[in-house]
């Protein structure tokens, strides 16, 4: 038998631990995705500038609301609190929002470019994660300037910064918000194995997300609305759903709205959702790829 | 699994083994018109299309096989099954001892598939970056990677292109770099889906020479689909013709000509313009244009007809050729198009 026909040469890669090797591959993917993303840095700059427009209208709206009422606060939020809250949700959404992720997955299923990931010894979800981390890193590198400028200009609206442990929880909640947003949207994208077009599903998801994540208003404002179940209000229910952790939760942590035992329970719920969505995403991939090719060429 | 993997290494075991492989697709019929479209929201009618109907095949190590067939014959479905992209409806297949659609990484490191133009290379980056990614995902040892990459790049004459963003390259240049990307990990089996489609003659020639070299040097088993007979003539000893999801012919290229043609083409340049009736004595006149005559002559009669022509006509020049491969294959495809479904595969009438 010739040496050529040996499938894998016993080189040093094979000897190295699996996990480390996976990490190496992942880091190379990250580096290459970063290079690819940098091609579009100009697009990011424009996109970031646009993101600040809606917040200006929100501030005007709430200024009008507060001037129409004689109350100093609404559901525990002063005018300054509301402005600080919106600025903070903008920051958290910079972590949790995944523009184009679900649609991109569905498109690659539809146009067949997904087959590359079936043929090559590479994990599709790991690749998507690397691509998204790269996307975010390049985005932050560009967006940090306008973000810093806006936060500096608006510093008067913010209460004094929280203590170090709270800051740590805040940072952890941002990372978790990224993972949660990623796995939720990636799972939606995998639905492309079953339906031709996921854009209407994604639109429905965005709508629910907008209402229940705290993007539109702080979700603890829903505490005044009863559900019909004695002693349970709408906010109590919403906090068990994943959406609030992608916008409301990190902002509320920074502003000191959630503390103590409640904070730890919320963190546990968030971690739980990240795990559930990660499993759902992988399950959808496995079932989807088995189904792939049952329809059409 | 381990057992069969080690068995596949022996030279006697085929690299590709296929038995009764069948693939059915469910397609939805969308009738014409708006009203019908609305109705189809509630009652979708679907039917089953058989892309592949129980194919048997064995391919040995180092063989170069062409899959021919009209559009929709099942060629691409076959390659997709063998590379594990889709699962079959029935039947079994083993490639290098692995069931392809299980998609084990050990299997995926040992073969490559080139299908379509925007396949493995990153569109916005130079090909060198895609190559680097392949080095990691296929675990290619760095020194070996450099050696193989340089060799492949030089064979195809694309060294100066690897640092240019892929989107700026021409179709032919992209295909060459796709081939490099596919061969970096030195696969033992290579599947190519129409590798020369849309390329100019020079690029086709370069790719032919390259594939011949790679296959001879590395004993790679290659299976390609194509519509260009030039690919087949330049590369493949073995030809498999698929129509309607069945294998219609499996044999050498030379045999196809023997088996499916009954005549040869005789081209004559005469001293003077002949009368049609006169040349019709020798064979069927396909074309009479001035003193130039193209005749179809029965293969069995060539030996007796040629001396007659040379003796009785004023001949300036004569050539005797086989029917062009394109025509044979086109005839083969045509003859099966009307064949009733389920009829046994056989020679064209």
C-alpha cells in the first residue's frame, strides 16, 4: 500500500486536544470574517449614524408626555430616567440585534450555498457565531465614536454609576444578550429548511420583540396591567419570556431597577433561555439537514 | 464502520460502491392563474419525481469517470448523494468505506466537491484567505500546505491571482482557484459538477491538463458531470450515461462509438461538381456543396466503397471520421426521451 492512500497523516494536529483544535479553527474563521467585514466598514458608519435618529423622536415624545402631566414620574421613571433608559437599550440592542442573520441562513438554504457546510468538515453554527462576533467587533470599532459622543452629551440624564459588582453583572448581561439574540434568530433562520421564505416569520418575531423586549417602553411599566390571574400582572409574565433580556434587562441592571435576589433569578432565567435556544438551534439544524433535499433539486 | 474504513484502503475494494440507490423528490404543482393559486393555498397537489431509480455502480481507485446525460437526468442528484448533501430514498452507497450522508468528519476530510461557481471561495476576500481557512478546517500541516498550494497554483498559472479579491476575477480564474481550494487537502475522491461550463477554450485546456496531471500523480478518483464532449475525450476512460435516473451505458468512450454508431463520415473534395445520384451510390449524402461531398457510409461497407470512390471519381482529398461524439450522445439522449418509463435500458434503436 502506498503512503498516498493513508487518509490522514499522523501530524501534530491530530495529537492536540480536540477542544483546542476546534478553538484554533474558530479563531481562523473569526479572523477571516473580520477581514471580510472590514470591507464594509463605511456601510457600518452610515448605519450607526442612522440608529440615533429614532432615539431623538423618542426623547421628544416623552418630553411631551411629561410636560402634559403634572406628575414627576410615570411608573417609577422620571423624564431623565426615560432618556437614560432609551440610551441604554440602544447599547444593549447593539449586542442583541442580529440584522440579516435569519434571512441570510434562509437564503443560503434556498439558493443551495449551504451545501458547502455539509461537504466540509466544519460546524455551520460555529461558523455563524464567528461571523457574527466579527460583525459585532467591526461594528463596535466604528460605532464607539458616535456612541461615546452621545453618552457624553447626555451624561446629565444618568444617575451616578452603579457599584463594581453591578457593572460586572451588566457586562455579563450584555454578553448573554448577544448569545440569546444570536440563537433565537439563528433558530428562526433554520426554519428555512421547512418554509421557503422566513421573512414574514422574522417580521412577526421583530414585532413581538419590539413590544416585549423593552425596546418600545420599559417593560416594568406593564406591572400596572392585570392578567386576570389573581396577584399576577403582565410584567410578571413577561419576565419569564426571553425577549426582555435582549433590551430591557441590561438597562434595568445599570439603572438599579433590579437588585438582590430578583437580579440573580433574572440572570438564571436568561442563562436558561440561552441554553434552551442553543439546543433548539442545533436540533433544528440536525432535523433540517436531514430533510434538506427532499424537495427540489 | 471502522472495519469497512480499513477495508477500503485495500486496492481491490472499490472506492465508490453504490447499490440500488434511488432518490425521489416531492414537488408541488402550482397551476397557472391567480384563482388556481388561491385554491392551492388550501389544497396543494404534489407529486413524486424519481430523480434516480435504483442505480448500481462500482468505481475503483484512480478511475476518471464522466457522468453524461441530458438536463434533469439525475447526474447532479447522484453527485449530491455521493457527497452526502442529500439522503437517498432507497439503496446504499459507500465512498471510501463511509456512508456519505452520515457526514462524518473523517469522511469529509478525504473528498472534495466542486459544484457551481461561488462555492468555497469567499467572494470579498483574496483566495489566499480561503486557502488559509481550508488549512485549518482540513487540519493540513503547514509545510505540506505551502508545498501543495504552490504546486497547484503553479500548475494552473494563477499565482498572481491569489491575493486579489475573488469578486474581481473572471469566471475561468475563479474556477481555477476553486479547484485549488478543493485539492489543498489532497482528497482521495473528487466530485466535479460541470467544471468547464462557460469557460473559453484556453481555460478549458488548462483545466484538462491540470486534472489529468493531478489524477495521474495522486491517483485521485474523479467523477465529473459535463455537457462538453471535449472534457470527456480529454479526460475520461470511463463514461456513464444517465437518463431518466437510470444508467443507460457504462463503459469506455471508444465502446460508445462502436456500440451506438453504424456508420462513418466520409468527406470528399472532388475535381468537379458531382450529380447527387452519382455520389448516392456510395452512401447517404449528408451534404453536397460544390465539389465538396459529405457522405454517411455504413461501417461494414467502408472497405469496399473507398477503393471504388478513389478509382471512379477524381478525388483531390478524402477523410474518414467517426461520427462526432456530440452527435452520438445527442442521439442517445433523444432515443431515450421517448422510451416508456420502466422499459429496460439498452442500446439505442
